[in-house]
């Protein structure tokens, strides 16, 4: 055997220095458009995710058509809009005269508008205090149930009212608390005067809150149950081994796990403060009168649809939208100060 065919010794192989791979300089662009920092370029990411982008395209078109294109119609708030100028709505907008801030001046001088603002804020704070914590408490209660069958039945019973229409919900409350309802009949049978809570302006905010709790509280616990499902059982076992009882485990393990979700939903709820249920209140507005049953949504509907003062109603709706946006930004800032992410990161 010739020396040229003899394999190299291990020592000779070890002494050979491996070839170094050149390091890309910072900011240099490699093949395929990938930079030296490891972050792919926009073109590469578009090619990589083009299938996902095509899948989201129909939803994006729907959002643009039904959420963003109608925003252009807010221009009528600065006009004396007349929809009967033409059969084409765009032509009517273009031919309607501009009046500047005249509609906004009318709003701020209208006592009915401020009454609607007051009723809206009263309902918001009442629902924030009484309605918002109830899904959290129900989620904690259901999560503590050991038997899966009992837990499933409880979830189904609590979810069911969410699928009822507001007409049905109000009809149920009318049968219970109306002038000829079960409560009034029981009072009359025992020698007392009957009451009609459904037409009492003083108890109207509490009635609206009770209807909302009965209808939507069970549905609201879904998010909190999903957050509780992500908590590791090892945390509960470690807390129990350290001597923590049920209440301490809930305070130190369960509630910290729910804190980010609570902060996010609270920010969204504050942003929705000026929207307290249009259909629910519209169905009961005439029973208690506009003094107690008028909120911003019904105020806009009444002036825009019933009175056909479209510019005035558009101005009121625009004020509501701007204030709601400011509330979202302020609540999100508070969430950042508390160490939570909120709707978006800093």
C-alpha cells in the first residue's frame, strides 16, 4: 500500500485549524434580504407570510368597508346636511352647505344633551361597580368546583341568558317586577300596595344594571376561566404546602393570574363608557321618560332618525367618539403606570 493512501493520524487531524466562517457586518444584507442582525427584511417577511396575508385579506376588506369608510361620513357634522338633494348620498354630501362648528355649538347649549351625558355616566359608574366584578366572582366560584359535571351544568345555566334577545329579557323582568308582575301580586296578597319597578325613573339605573347582569354576566366569565386554566397547578400545591388556605391561595395565586386580563378588560370597558346599551334602553325609554331613560346613543338616534336632523346627530356622535378615544388612551396610560400592558405596549 502506498503512503498516499494511508489515512492521517489523529494527532495530525487535531492540529488542523478549522476554517472560520466570515461574520457578517452589522447592517449588512445577506442572501434573501436577511440582515446581519437576524431580523428579516420587509420583503422577505412579506414573501414568507403571503399565504397568511391572503387569508386575512377578506376580513381586512370588511373592516375597511364597514368600520373605516363610514368615518368619512362624519363630514356631515360640519354641514347642514340634506339627504333629499339627490338620490345619491355622496352627491347630497357634496352639495350640502358647510356651517362650520354651528352644530357643535347647538349641542353644548342643549340641556337635553347634557341630561343624556349625565344619565350615561351614572349608568356607566353603576355598571362598573356592580356589573364588572360579577364575572370575576363567578369565574372564581366555578373554578373552585371540583366535580366536572357540576361545573359544566353551572356554566351552561349561566351562559344561557346571553343568547336571549333584549325583548325577551325585558319581557321576563316585566313579568316579575311590572305593575301586574309576580312581586306586585305577592305584595297585594299580603296587604301591601303593589309596585311597578319597570316604570319608576328613580330605580331605572338599578333595573338596567340588573338586566345586564342577568343577561351577560355568565358570558363574561369565559375570558376569566380561560385565564384561570393557564395557571399551573404546581403553584396551588406549593402554596398549600406552605400552609396557605383557600382564601390565601385565591389572593396570592389566582388573582395575580387574572390581573392582566382584568386590566385589559377594564381599559376596554372604560373606552366603552359612553355606550351603555342602545337596544336595551331604547325599548324602555318611553316607560320612564326621556328625563331618566335618555342616553347618548338614544339621543343620537332620536335626533337623527326620528327628527331627521342628521347633522346635529352626527355632531353628537362625533363628540361621543372623540371622548371615548380619550378615555381609552387615559385608561391605557393608567394600566402602564400599574405595570400592565393594557391594549397596547408602551
